[in-house]
């Protein structure tokens, strides 16, 4: 009888151990299922221009408006992937104070402060292009000269841009204030040419803006998925 009780006791302990291990495994599986690829990643999205600075203009289309529309679509896409998203602007304004002596300089300085904040992992500055030759078209990603990591990131973006736009352009180092002063990984992207009729027609379409945003979202996901 004593041996039987002992075996029953050992059996109960073994059952409890197996149940505990199985439960822990299920918890880990559920936690992994709930984990999103960009959990813990902080992204700054900078919609270029704003306020009195419209950026490029053609017909009735303003760069600052389309930039912001793409950024807001991209914000939603990134948030569904788990990212924390910070916008430098979420409306038709710049970041300069009311009494700024040089609005553009103060605006750019404040954008730079947001981008270079300690918790930020990556940034995108979203723009549109313009050129006197209206046949020039396509999207292009720029990176900080000499920054190999940002170059890799920009090339990922360019890869996705090529699929969407069939552009022959390649990622290039860019001589821009934001890139020159950035301490974070990032890219300044020109999502198309307002001066080109086909690009302009596409860029003013909300559905196309969604596709551009998806290119940028996929690029960020691919970059961080590779790191993990």
C-alpha cells in the first residue's frame, strides 16, 4: 500500500510538472503570437515643409499637403506593426515660433531636435521633387554621406520604390540639412516629381499615397526584421 501511494504521489508530481511546462510553453507561444515586428521601435516621420512653405507646387497641388497625407497613412501602417510613431508636424504649419527671425532655420532646427532625441531609432523625411524637365519622374531615397547603415536603409527603400514606380534611379548620398545633421539612422525620400504629369496624377491619389506609404513601411519592417 505504501509503495502504491508513493507511485501515485510521484505520478501526481510528474503530471503537475508536465502540465506546468506545457502551460509555460503555451504562454510563450501566445506571447510570441502577440509580438509585433516593430514592437519597441520608435520612428520619427517628418512631413517636409509646412505653413507658408508649400515646397514644390504644380497646378493646384502643394508638396506640403501630399507629404503630410503620405506621412499620416504611413503612421497608421507602422502602428499596426507595433511601432511608436512621432510626427514632426500633423497639420499645415511649420515648427517655428511666432516671432522667429528666420522661420526656416528655426523650423529645421526643431525638426532636427525631434529626430535626434535619445529614444528615436529611425527617421524618414518625406518630400516630393520638381524639375524643369517635366519628363523626369520617379521616387528616390537619399542618405547621409559616409553613413553605411543609413545607406543600407536607403537602398532597401529604393528597392521597394523600384517595384512601385519602375524608376531607374538609385539611392544616393544627399546634401540636405536634415541628413547632414542627423545622429540617427534614416533617409530623406523624394516620392515623385510634381513637375511630371504622370507622377503628379499618381501622387494626388489617396490610393497611390497608400502604396507609397506601404513601400516605406515595408522598408522599415524589412530593416528591423533583418536586425532581429
